[in-house]
């Protein structure tokens, strides 16, 4: 039965995806994996144990021989999992075989070869469905059919790819005139002839206010250096480049950079650093400390920030890279009713003693009461010194002919830091114990999923 379960998985997933809106972020994955991947893993482990039981283990003590089949099958699974993960991280998305559906089909084919079954004829219908009718297959024919289907609903699928951070796609609303890269940002199309793109999310314009912070020794834009950790569609670094700031971007996903340059008018004056920010900034802090006047920390993975980029150790590395009079802007998205934002802020304060916090939109008291959550984007501006952090008033030049910047550069909706530092809890986030916020980030990710599902029609989410 194992080859049948493996080959049916893509078709079953396709039908379950249509109910993702009703099932939600918590039960959707449980239902999908419970009906596909979980049975496959259990049956595989059982089959492996059966084969190991046939091996001659008489030379081993009886209690070891009795436990060996189960332990051996589990050990084999973890060994393959570890080495496959390392290989996939380096190659995901480089060719059609390195896509989720193709890997599932390859796995089903391998099961069919090594576990030959007289029932394989029953696998033909789901196999044909996957190859012909499933729009999630990364083939030209499937993509063309998907484009036609979405166009009939007023949406244009521009490109989709799989990469090291997951599924990346670019879609455009023909009716409302905006373009987005899945979960990472977007712009208004009608404003593309402006100096820079017009962002659809105000938080990216707020990040640019880092250059408005007053300095004891002012620095001209042409003499300033900026480090941007996390690219998205490139709203903030593009604005820095237009202002004349020497800007370096660190982005782990090469596909994100490629699509930002191709479809979002990304502006650059330095080659991108397509590496893991943790290792890159650690090495750079040891060789080139106090390099940057501005640092923008803007990382997002589709629901919750990567925890390792908010640890004390990582922030200490950024602090070492920041000039004594420099300013850092940290974008954090989360549910402010949970403990995680307070832990993150306490950790930031360990490195940067002077900070101010601004949320993207004012709190909605009724929504918070009804839902019990306050999910928002906020930007935390900090300095290494104890001097007060103040901002000059933005000017017409700062706006770059952008109405979003004209609105959000004024930094409204400040949150008193006492809201984050109150209470007896003194927990901070360290690299050797990220579990203190991981569970809260999971809950925050589900909250973000619910918010994002309202941004586009359900049919678009389930197809693109």
C-alpha cells in the first residue's frame, strides 16, 4: 500500500487546499499531513522495521535485538532526513525536480520500484490528475492554465518559484492596481513612474525614518553607509539608494532578490550579499566594526520572524557594526498581547539602551476585545548611546514624491516603552534557548495567516 499512499498524496493535498480557509492555519496542516504524509511515514517505518526483524541479530543481547528494528528504522529516517535537508536547502528551486510536488512524485516512483505492488494500477488516476490538472505543478503547461484561470477572476500571476525559504510568487490585482510578492511586500502599479515605488504597506516607509534621526554629528546622505538585513521587494533599500546612501543588502534567498529586481524596480549601488545574515554579520563585525550609520533589520518569513535573528548574540553583532552615533530600525510583526514582543524588546534593550517604538496603525480597541489579539507591524528605532532619540521633521525631498512616505515618515502611534518593560519577567532571547519565544511565534504566525487571508480572495490563495 505504501506506493499508493505516496502517489495519492499530491491529489489529496490539492483537494484539501480548497478548504484551507475553513480549516484555518492550525487544523489545515493537521488535516493535510494527517491524511498524506503521516500515513506514509508510519507505513514506511513499519516496513523498515519488518525488514530489520528478518536480519540475524543473534550476536546482540536479546533486549538490544528486540529494540533494534524500531530504533533502526527511526535512525534511518533521521539520517536520511538530515542529509536530504542539507541537500535541498542548497538546491531547492534550481530545477523542476527540486520542487515540492516533483519531489513527492519522485518519492512515489521510488516506492513503486522498491515496494512493487499489484495495486499500482490504482495509482494511475491521481497520477494523471497531478500531471494534467494540478496547477501547483511547476510546469509551463500548469502555469499557463493557472494564469488563464486567475485572469478570469481579475488576477495576474506573473511568476512563481520555489526556493530556500519556501514558495515565492508575484501576483497582481488587475482591478485594484497593485502587485505583491507573496507575504513579503508590494507596490501600487500606477505609481511606477515615480522616483521610487509606492509601497502598499506603510511600515516599509516608516523604516526610512531611520535617516531622519538627529545626530550629534550630522552625516550627509552621500557620505552615509547603510546595512539592510532582509530585502523583501526592496522598498527601503531602493529609497536609500535614491537618497545617495551607500547601501548593502543581506538576503538569504536569491529568488527573492531576483524577483525584486525583475518586478519591483529594485535599486542598488552595491552587489547584494546572498548569505545567511547570522554568519555574515558575525564575520563582518569581527573584521569591520562600526561601519554603518544606519542599519535596517527587516526580516519576515510568512507569519513570524526567524527567531535566530532576534537573539542577543545577533543583535550584539549588529551593535558592533553600528557607528557610535548610528541608528538602527527594527521591524517586528506580532501580536502585542503575547509575551514574545516584550521578550524581544528586552533583548534589544540589552544592546541598545535608547529606543522608541512606533506601530504602523493605531490599536483598534473593539477588535482587540473581540479577537483577544492585537496583531500589528511596529518599528523600533534605537541608538547605542544614552542620548535622547529625536527625529527631524521630514521634508519634500524625503517624501520622494510618495504619498505613503508623506504619511508614514511622520511616525505616529508611538508606544510607551513601559508597556514592554512592565512586570517582573526579565527573560531575554539567547541563541542557546530560542524556545522562550518559539511557541509564541507559532501563535503569532497563525494570527498573521488570518490577517493575510483577508487581503486576497480565497480562490487566489488556494491557487497561486
